[in-house]
């Protein structure tokens, strides 16, 4: 989605400050808006000078989110945008696997991430050798890998998916005649996808032997979890419903199947934002990373967001405006991937983009 403020002509410092105040008053303290507006002004000027594009994930903190990205979105939207940009430099305000995906789609461009250590517990939860071991245990079973993985894991996979199209990608494979699909690395996303498609979920077994699978369709998962989304509980939902009986509970599919089962709607971060914008509810309880709640509140001042918890992704939190400015000034930190790895990791991403 093109971003409102940064998509315009380069604004003066006063105009930047005014627009940021309009959007963020009541969400970000005024003194902070003043400091962030100066940073935004410098970043946007430098961005134009260097023919750079800034992509911002929906979990960026509100001041950054609303001032410097040319495009904001979920992993799928940002992959699509990065595949089409004609900028020379892509600055990815998101975590490492997202910047890597942009590099895989743009091997000849400079792709920068403002903080080198912006990881992800899901991406850290599996390695390429794990995928190879699964392929030995389940020969001929196609591998669908969540985009929240590093390039070496993608390179071992047949298809990628995001939180917005996991079921569509698995369904595509079922329609091609496959009965079984390996779905990595998020156990909860795999379980939620299996229940959305009405098929069985199986835990992986790696005992060195080839596994026999049932005749029915099924999804074989892995054991990684998002350290943020696993914190939401059914009790959170029940407590909120007691206090706000008409609340719409909307959850990211990295939440547990029990949490998803008690929610009114599940979707990618973009789909959750669209839900708040398009569906009238008395209140909304958002079960995902908390900065996104601030960003939705800033865009939708008329909507009543129930603020029940504040689980911030520690990795997304590393991406600051100061570091985004430093990234453009010093052309740092550049994502570098081996060209053969890029070639192998690109196939599953292209397949995903072509079917969703
Ligand atoms: P989305 O693709 O839904 O934005 O999710 C990315 C993510 O990391 C969620 O925790
Ligand atoms: Fe990874 Fe979870 Fe953070 Fe998303 S919220 S980047 S899945 S740790």
C-alpha cells in the first residue's frame, strides 16, 4: 500500500511536522513527534537524492511507519512491491528475512536493512539441514516454506507462502494431485492452515527412517513458534469478551490454534488492517504485535481499539528512524547473498507470487 505522507513531494520540515502531528497526536508524545519529524525530513530528502525506496512492515513503530516508507504492508505486499521497484536502493524497514526476500527478488539492487540483528524466532527455528532431513524422511512430499525463513531454507523448498496465502498455496498443491505437504517452520501456522483446509496435521518424525503417511490429505509441520504470538491466550479473549461483549477479536495466524479458534477473524497483518477498516464492530481486540495496534489507531481515529496487551516484537523494535537515516547515509547494512543461493531461493518465491 503506498504510504500517505512519504508518497508526496518532498515536504519541508514544517509540513512534515504538521502532517505527523495530524496523524500521531494522542499516540506519540508531541515532543517525540518533533524529534521524529526532523529525522523524517532528513530521511526523505536523502531517499530522493539517492533514488532509494523505503519499504515499511506493518509492525514499524508509529512515527517511522507514518513518515518515511514509500510503501507499507505485510510480507506479501512488500515482496510484490520489491519485485517491481525501479529504485536503485531498497531500504527495508522490517526484519532480516524480509530484506533477504527483497534481495532475492532484486539481485542487482542494493538492499539495506537498518539493523543487522533484526532477526525472527521463526526464521531462527529451522536450518537448511533440517529441511533436508525432512525431505529424506518424507520423500516426494512438496515443501512449503513460510516467508519467515532465511534464504538457505527457502532454497531447499518448492513453494513459499505468507500468512496471507498459506491455505491457497497448500490447496494449489492438493489440486496438483499431492496428498501430503510439508509446511515449515511455524507449527501454529501449519496447524491453523490444516484446520482451515479440513485436513489432518502431523508432527514431524525424524528417526532416520522413511515415514509412512496416511492415505488422506495431511500437513506435516515443524516446531518453531513466533515468540510474540505464542504469548496470546484464550483467557485474554474470554476476559475481553466479558468486559466488551460485542468486541470483534482478530488474530494473526501465528497465534495458537486455540486462540485462532476463539477469534472472529484471522489473517495476515494487512488482512487484519482491512478488517478493522471495512467491518463495523463496537470494539476490536487485535491479537498481534502491539505497534500495529498504534498504527491502526492512528489511521482510524473513529474506531475503538481495545488495548489489552503490549507484546512488541523485539526484532522489529530494533528498526529505528535513527538507524534508517544512518542506513541511507552510510549505505549500511547491505544484504549480501551468494548468487547460486539467490537463484535457488527465488524459485519458491516466484511460484508463490504466480499463484496468489
Ligand atoms: P505478515 O506477513 O502478516 O505481515 O506477518 C509477518 C510477521 O512477521 C508476523 O509476525
Ligand atoms: Fe518473527 Fe514473530 Fe517478530 Fe514476526 S512478530 S518478526 S514472526 S518474532
